[in-house]
C-alpha cells in the first residue's frame, strides 16, 4: 500500500545503528558474552527458529502440489461364489496423476506459503532483536543497581558514624534525644533503601539468567558476571540527523507484517480459483495375471490413461464464503501492516527524542550532584563547628543521596 511517509535525506553515519551485533558498540566483553549465550540458548528464540522450520516445511508441502504424484500398488487374491471356487487375480502397477493448474490455485498457495516463511523468518528476527535488547537493558539496569547500592552503602556508613557521634553527644549532654532519634531514623531509612536495592539486584540477575537460557540449577546459583561499571560503559554516538525514513522498512516487525499481507493476497487467488473447473490427468502401467507366477510375463502388461473435468455447480455458498473470508483476512492484514508501520515510526521518533533529551537530563543531574556534594561538605563543617543543627545537615544529606541516585538512573536511561 502507498503510505504517507516523511521524506529524509541520506546520512553517512548511521551504519552503527544497522549492524546485527549492535551491542558491541558498548565495548563490554561481558555484555558480548551474555548476548552470545542468549542467542544460543534462549528458549523463546529456539521456539521462533522451530516455527521457521515449520514454515519452510509448509513451503515444500505447497510446492509439491504443483508436481505430478507417483504411486505404486500390488495386489493378489482369489474370488468366487457358492457354485465355484472362483479365480485368482494378481496385479502390480505404477500410477501417475497430475492436475493442470490452469487458474493458478497451487501457484497462489505456494506463493502464500513462501510469504508465510518470510514472515516467520522476520518474526524470528523480531524475537532475536527483542531478546538482545532485553539482555542489554537488564545488564545496564544491573550496573545501575550496583552503582546505587554502592552509593547507599557509602551513605549508610556515614549515617552509622552520625549515630555513633550523636549517641556519644547525647550521653554527655551535648544534644537532645530528638536529635539522636532523627539521626537514627535517617540511618534506618538508608538501611531500608539498601535492602530494597539488594532485592532488585537479585530479581534482575534471575531475569538475565532466564534470558540467556540458564538451567533452573544455574538460575538458583544466581551467579551473573559483572563487566564494566555504569560509568565505564561506552555511550553510543548521537543519532545523526537526516536518516532516511525507509530505513524502518528493515525492521523485522514491519517485514513480518508485509509478508503476512502478501500471503493474505495470494490466498485470495487460491480461493477464487475454486470457482473454476479443475482438470486432473491420470496414467498407469503394470501387469495383471490370473496366476501369480505369470504376473510379469510380457502378455500380462496393462496400461491406462485418462482425464477428468471437475467443475463446481452447487456448493451451498461454500466457495463464495471462502472467497469472502480470504478477502476479509487480506483487509485485516492490511490494517495490521499499516498499524505496524505507524508503531515503527512512533517508537523510532520516541527513541530519537529520548536519545537527545536523556543526555541533557544526565548533564543536569550531574550539575546538581556536584552542587549538592559541595553543599554537603560546607554544611558538615558548619555542623561540626556547632553553627547549625543536625536537621540542616540531614536535609542536605537526603538531597545529596537523592541526587546521586538520580544521576545513576539518568545514565541508565541514556544507555537504554
């Protein structure tokens, strides 16, 4: 179908976004290894590959209908009635049958089967792309959670030191119990945050284990390797402007929907062919003899050849219903194809916007974190000197912790 697509000019620097092993751009050997394991052992991908094999077999099945069929038969027996013992009869023959595909019925069915095969291959590629994307996203999330856990642990140690100091001050009468309880509550809050991060790490590790196809025993072992830290992982370059929109035609979900549309169109031709007569041709050659030991004698040879013309007269509306069904399936696939193209453009535009804006968000959080770090250092000195109370220090500490966590999340969003 003719779609209303935006125009774009050719770009020179987008090859990095079209290579099959796209994850290698992040330059992390551990991520590369996890991707390789996922492609080799993931169960969803193995199921998708099996569906491709089924579709390939269906192509062979459909193509076979366009070729003559050859069969062999042999029979030996004796027949009689109540007045006599009857006679023996033995036969052996080879038969050939072929239907003239005058109206393209079998050609259309074969075309539909080939399109279904291509659609299955594209669907497999969709599973592959989704799988490798999920592995990378979970790997980046794990790196983010590790970084956040390190932040929480470092902050918790500082909170424990605060509790120790204020406990000593309280015992010696230099602060109130209110101040001590505020510090203890602050420490408990960070402690809970650290425990939540440990849970998320465990859940992300098991998710990665399933994606890479590990066995239940290996999943229970929960031994997911680590590579580069969150800050060390290489960011992909900026998406260049002017990438041609027809690049989205390479998306496997778009290709799969297009091949489904082609198959539905071919099935209309097969359904319409049922309106017209079919002409099967048959031929056979063999031997027939009353005595089995004379079956293959020269005089026992037989042959036959014939043809038939079979035309539908009344089918109770069956053929018309089949044709209407095929046309309705085509309209369904047409709408599905157009919706897939719409979705492809939406996802691409959203991703390009996120690629640009997430970098700006990271820069903002980085600026905030650096400012909060300096603010904490100054506030800590004031608190040590007794110029301000613990409440002011705790507020700054909370803001610093939040800024550091947000910075880690922003880097993960950049990578995703």
